[in-house]
């Protein structure tokens, strides 16, 4: 029976086209301090933890480290005590779409890619890697307006995706005088990657990301310290009508994982655009390749 | 010929809680004082025990954007001011955040050929010489090379 299946840019693409071949791993006995050092140094969001026989045993993400910070665990706690295992995996020849579904289903931001043997990891796949692949794809597309010297045709305009189409239209904000503990609570309750720090009048003053929090943990800063002591300022905010490809390009160039979004007044934040939101759309910058539907027979 | 014969006993160190800006200044000062280019420094705690090493490579690794691969293959990217913010981020981190903590060390009696072997196999250009808990010197790949060559030319009568 013929079935209509939506076809995306990613249809037919395999994990090995987007995956990252670098795996940052540490033994379960290594201290939390060393784990944070590796996350900051290699700019990854999670570590693979190995057991005494060097086999993958679990994962420690930034979120797990923030939970340890919040629980008051000493910085020399072994990573094995806070890891979550076993690691979720996929194969290099899996379809990216099925890998994305698996990530979404488990509520994780990355999968480890295993080779022929379950114990040998060959890479990682994160939302960011998928978006990087989409971005690359869109730049080489004939409909792309992101290339220099290519004028946007009016008829293409309606296809274009804008920041507002993809952003999450809510933000978690805490006052600048809040304690770091409250920042962690806000972050954990809403599963956001960063918390906005606002003045009494509600103007955006700064941002505290998960990276800022694990850095504070590493630097021995107390949970009782105020939010403004560790925030990154000023807030980088984009207008909601900006083309998605420009925002994506900015995030890749500036190495940031999210942008805050305003609707005219840059101090009034209405939403947040993260690289993982963009992976959900499964297209880098426009709708041109999204509506094509495919009739297949089962 | 052993580590004690080759090592430099004058060395500069960093503290884990120093900023990267201070570390870069120490690199420059050490290079000027030693009359050679210094690319890596030992990091010691308050009791002068070795806790890590920081090299220029570690700093570059941190400054490099994660998706730097995209930069190379695309034309027309606005790169002019991209570096400013990337470099700005260095201000929030300390030496301990990005230093290498798994430091390979040698003893004062380690033989020159063993040192060469360690340097080649592990891609290391400088090795701290540790006697018990105490740092007694550092062997640079350039010093090892010069010592070995000098010995070779002397022995062959040239």
C-alpha cells in the first residue's frame, strides 16, 4: 500500500557523515575536577566514562556535574559516582533521522557511535553536529541566500526560515541578586541550557550557562554567591525576524550554543534559539526542501 | 648521559589559579630570561608540587572554535571580528581549567635515550624532572638534541 512519507534534507544521510570522531573519555576513578578540566579544555558537553577494563561504562554530562555541584559533592569525588550508564549508542551506518529520534526519545543530547564491537566507540553524534551538517548542506544549495553575491529572490523569501520559526518562546530568568543555587534550580526545572539574569526592572543583564556553572564549581565558588558574580555579560540577543541561516552562522563562528531573541528592544528577551532547537526543524535555513513528499510502497 | 646532565635547573612555573593572561605574560618573560622560546610551563601548587603543565597548544585548543572545520571550506564568511569574542572568553578561565593534568615526568637518573624514546612515543617536547616530590629541573627537546649531537661530533673527532 502506498504511504506518504515526509522527506527531509536529512533523509538518507548516515550518522558517519555528521559524527565527530573525537571522544573525550576518562576512567571512572578520575576526579570531578579533572572531568571539568576536560570538558572546558576540549569544549564538549559530556565525557565518556570507562571502567577498569577500559570499557565504556557511562556518561557524565554538564548537567550531571551541575547536580553534583548543587548536592555539595567535593571536587575530588570520582566521576564513576555521578555517571549515568550505560552510554546510549548508534552505529555509523544508521540513518541520522533515526538517531535523532532515539536522542529525542531518551531526552539526551548525544549518542556514542559504536563500531563492530559494542565496547569500541568510534565517535559521537550531537545535535550540534547535525546542525553543522545541515548548515553545510544549505550553503551549497542553489536556493541558498547565505552565499555572498547571491541576491535573494522575492519568491524565495516565503521559503526562508526565521529565528522566530524555530526559537523556544520562553526563557528562564532570575534576578541578579539570586544565589547560584537558585540559578541551578531554575536551570534544572526547565531543562534549559542557560538562565537569563535580569535587573529588578526585568532588563537582560547577563547569562549563566551550564559551562559558567561548572567553571564556578571548578573555581570553588560557593552556591551562596550571587548570580551576577559568575554571569557572562552582556547578553547577545538577536531580533526574531533575522534569517535563521545568519543566526546559525553566528553561532558557529562565535562558538556559542544559543542566542537570546528579542522583538525590537534588545533588553526584553522573548525567547531563545539553541542549536538543538535547530536540529529539530531538520532544515538549515529554508523550507524549500521540506515540503517535498515521497510516495513509497511498503 | 642522564637527565641531571641535560636538564635546565632554572625554570618558571605557573599557579593553578592564575589567569590565562598572566600565563601568557609568564611565557614571554620566561622566553626573554632564558633566551629561548618557551612553549610550555609547569604548574605547581602552594607546596611546589607539580600539578600540571600548560602549553601554548592547550590555549590554542581552547581558543579554536569547535566548528573550525566549517571556516576552512567556506568563502565569504565574516571572519574579521570573529576572533575578538573568542579571545575574550579566555578572560573567564584559569590555568587549572585547561592545563594538562596527566603529566609524564622523569627522574634525575633517567638515561638520555629513554628520554628521547618517551618524547617521541608520547609527542612531548618538555619533561619535568622530579626527585621524590620535588621538581629539580626540566628537559627540553632542544637541549636533549643539542647534547646528543655535541656528544656525537666530539666522539667522532670533528
